[in-house]
C-alpha cells in the first residue's frame, strides 16, 4: 500500500509526488499517456520562473526526474475508478489495483474537439492537436491552426517555419494569447490571419483536403491543427468529487474535494488561472494537505 496515489503525471501530479516524498510519504504516480502533461507539447516555455526559456518536453522530463529522484514510483496505466474507504482502492484499465491512504486527482485536461461531422475519422489523417508532434509531416505544405490562445499562436509560429502557408483561423477579432506572439506572427509573410471565422465544415473523405469557414470561404489544406482549448477529464470520479457544469473538480484552498482523503490539483480543478506555475502550486498544496490527512488517521 502507498501513502499517496497521484492520478496524472503532469506538472501538478509530479510536483505532488516530489512534495509527498520529501514529507516522508510513499507515492505512486499513475499516468495514462506520457509523463510531463500538456506542457510537453509546448515548443518553448518562457514564463516558468527560473527558466528564461526551456522546451516544454524538457521541463516535463525534469519534473519526472525530480519526483523519481525523491523516490516516487510511476506506472503507465489509465485509472478507471476509485473505491472510497479509509484505504482507497485505485482501479486501472489493465486490471491492476493499487491501495493508498490518500489520492490526489491531477488528471489535467484533454484537447477540445470542434464537434464537426467526420472529425473523428479525420483525426490522424490531416486533423491533429499537436503541432510539435506532427508538424514535420507538413513541411512545404499548407496548414491551418484553429484557435486564438497561446497554444494556437505557438503552433502557428512553429508551423510557419516549415510550412508553405499557415492560416490562423480564430472566431473573434482579437486573440486571447500573448501580444508578443501575435506580433511575431503578424510579421511572417506566409501566415494569414482569418479572423471572425469559425470552421463550419471539414472537407475530404479519408484525408483532410480543406475547410469551409464562416461566410462560406473554402481554404484548401493539407493539415489542420485544432488548438481551441481543453476540457477536464474527471468523469471517472464524478461519484466521489463534486464537478461544476464544465466538469472541473471543486475543492477548498487545501485542494480537498468533498471526500475525505481525496484531493485535486492542476488543470482539472476549478480555478481562475491554469498555468504550469499554478499547477505546481496546486501539486504542493494538495500533497502537503494529503500528508496532514494521513498523519491524522
Ligand atoms: P485557451 O487559452 O483557452 O484558448 C482557447 C482558444 O480557442 C481561445 O482563443 C478560444 O476563443 C478558442 N475556442 C474555444 N472554444 C472554441 C470553439 N468551440 N471553436 C473555436 N474556437 C474556440 O487554450 P490554450 O491556448 O490551449 O491555452 C490553455 C492555457 O495554457 C492558457 O492559460 C495558456 O496561456 C496556457 N499556455 C501556455 C503556454 C506557454 O506558456 N508556453 C503555451 C500554451 C498554452 P475565445 O478567445 O474567443 O474564447
């Protein structure tokens, strides 16, 4: 049995593991995709204190290395349920089951989809969510990025370095992301801003060939990167924690949910600012609260 099981191996979860270990508690981090979390897909992070500039994947690797150096154990598996009790049972897709005195849910968020017909079939065949991972396949080709946040702006900058043409399609007339990134893009001759436009249709049978945007304009494309934000992934825990109307977990300032011994940290949690800095802060808070809870048992 572990003292703490942490579900999710992003910045929040790995920081929680580091703090739990340093408080003398054993910890297991269970991650379903890849350790490091969403930030691993950011080509450059320039707002994490202590690093003037670092790639997201290197930052994610460092979080993992630090937690493991402190003695945290890690597993690649998907948690499908938590059975509550003084000892919590954490059940995984593989059939594995783990026990702990406290659980920290740090499941982050998954990319939001457009919700258009044929989108599912075109994912991986022209439609993608990660320019860092798949951008190289579109060298010399025409691509679009949809969204107006930092992810979309960063994706567009990255793609503009190798693609012949990059359309940045955004539903409003101004961007949510940083002005500095918008400035970089506005100076690129192969980038076109398509503003006040939503994608209304995806074209192509087995491969994406283009999109139709608001007003009926058709844009021929080889690739489309959807970067319209993220949604929490808390569904499996809805019986034990309170979720708001968007699916984010409710907790108090100690990151405690409505169930004793179950804490929540990072982007999956209801809060005002979702950044790596706030995720690591949650991780520390949740871990220390979990340690106090264990000591009180
Ligand atoms: P975000 O900031 O929530 O931006 C999502 C964008 O998608 C917004 O522009 C939004 O439009 C648009 N959008 C949402 N739903 C849509 C829909 N159904 N159809 C069309 N457009 C839609 O998400 P993000 O860019 O993924 O960033 C998430 C967080 O991570 C942010 O806090 C961001 O600053 C941070 N981040 C940081 C870094 C970094 O520091 N290196 C890199 C990437 C992301 P509206 O603006 O009209 O709402």
